[in-house]
C-alpha cells in the first residue's frame, strides 16, 4: 500500500472537497480526544476501549493526514520527508531526551 493509493482511497471515501486548516484541526482533535480517553484509562472507559480501538485511532490520524496534506496543497510524501529530516536533526542535537 503506497501513499498515492491511500490518497485515492481517501478521495473515494470522502470525495474531492478540500478542508481548510481550521476544519482539519477540528477533526484531528476528535481523534486526539479519543486517544486521550484511552490513555486516561478511567474506570468508566476501561471496559469499552481495546487495543483495536487504539490501532483504529492511530490509523485514523495517519489515513486522514494523508488527505489533509493534499487538501492544503502539499504532497503527503514531501511532508513526511520534511518531518523525518527535522526529527533526525532534533534527535542528533538532543541526545538526552
């Protein structure tokens, strides 16, 4: 599965409408909130969240972010490459993290 296939699949699911940065942030916060509830592990949530839920939420962020990069006019691959470069530089400059 490559990024272009994932982007094509996302467009098949969601259509060609492009979201704005504000609309993207709102949707991203839904997934972040779901991850926070899993991490909080409160008594009321513990019974309802599974490892599959965690996988789903992480996958939602990855899959949606590919589409969101494209929505904003960026290549998802170029965005990942930029992030990788920045993380490599940060890790090299900050060995005690």
